[in-house]
């Protein structure tokens, strides 16, 4: 019996390790590309050009909302690094986070979900990202004009950039991937041992607190959150409003990258609360509309 349990634990740990490696490795191209862009801007452009690029993103939330719709969390990870160096605006970052579909689209396509349902969810995420992205940038317009580029990856991480931007970009990528892999391993282990069934029990259909709970689950920096929420919706366990609330806050491992690279912890929690608040707000709004009509 003990041997059997031992084999079961061993199988679970093997699955966790494989999932962790897959989740981490698939982010390497996005991370490397993001760091390469940052290195180019830091070392190939003068200060005046940097400021011009950082202030020219008037259409950032629109572009961000479109890019975020692509499956996986690669673009949200890329955007996090670009925001850390103030190449993109706060509103653009929020737009990408809100529109990021992570694992939702592949799961729905693999389940032959009706195209109308898919387009409905993608449209809600796109419009949410677009609206709140532009709104945030408008509100913070004056503040953004006074903001300087106050973070430099090379200065903070001592990457020996004299050896070339490809080498330093690779080093930044490896450092970030190691951080993500460790955090993802811990999260995957927790999810496997806690059990998806127990998570399902948290969501009771038509529960007034469901959007609040779903948005909180969505903040888990792992693709598992979008997988669970999507599966629960497809199995008619949770409503549309609850689903949207969770999917809006789910940006994959981007939040891990944010806390790893952005040194302003207060700002990181502001982003976290902004995403959560918007997810809850739209989720409750949809739930209310469904009850009324």
C-alpha cells in the first residue's frame, strides 16, 4: 500500500515537472525577443530617442488589445518587460493583460466550441482591454509626461553588456526563466495536490461571490487558471459573467515576470489590484445583465 502510494506520488511529481518545463520553455522565445528589444533601445538609441519612443504610444492600448488575443501568455510577458523599462504605457500593459486569452482559445477550439461563443468571449476581452487601456492612459496622461525612464535592466542586473546584446539578452532570459520555473513548479504542485475538483466546488453557479472568486483564481500566475476556468465554463459549471471575470485577470506568468523585473513593489500591487477590480466589475456587470434579461 505504501509502495503504491509512493508510485502515485512519484507519477504526480513527474507530471508536475513535465508541465513546469513545458510552461517555462515555451516562453523563452518571447522573453529573449523582449530583452533583445530592450537591449537595442538601451544601447543603440540616445536618451532623446528613448523618450520619444516611450511617449509615442498613443495607439498602444489598441495594438496591445489585439496582440493579447493571441493564444498563450507570450505577449503579456513581452509587454511586462517593455513596461518595466517604460517603453510602453501603463494603459497599454493593462490592455494586454485584460485581452490575453492564454489557454482559453486552444481549449475551446479543441472542444469544437461554437464559434459564436469564442467570438463573444474574445470580443469582451478585446473591448475591455481597449476601453480601460485608453481610459487609464487618459487619466495618467499628465503623470506619464513627467515620468522618466527610471529602470535599466543592465544597470540593475550587472549583465556584462560589453560582451554583446545577444549574450546579455540571453542572460536576462535565463535568469527570468529560472525564476518562473521555480514559481511555476510550486504552483503546479499546489494545484495537483489540492485538486481541480476542490477548485470546482469553490465555484457555485449563480453564487453572488463567484466573479470575485473567479477573478482571484485568474490572478494565479500560471496557465492552469485559464484552463480550469475555461473547462468549468464549457461544462456549464460557471456562468458567462464568472468566466469573463476570471479570464480577464488571467495573464499567465506575466505577473511573475512583473514582480521579478519591476523594482517598484507598490506599483506592482497597483497593477494587480487594477486588473482584479476590472475583472470583478465586468463580471458582476454581465451577471446583473443576465439576471435582468
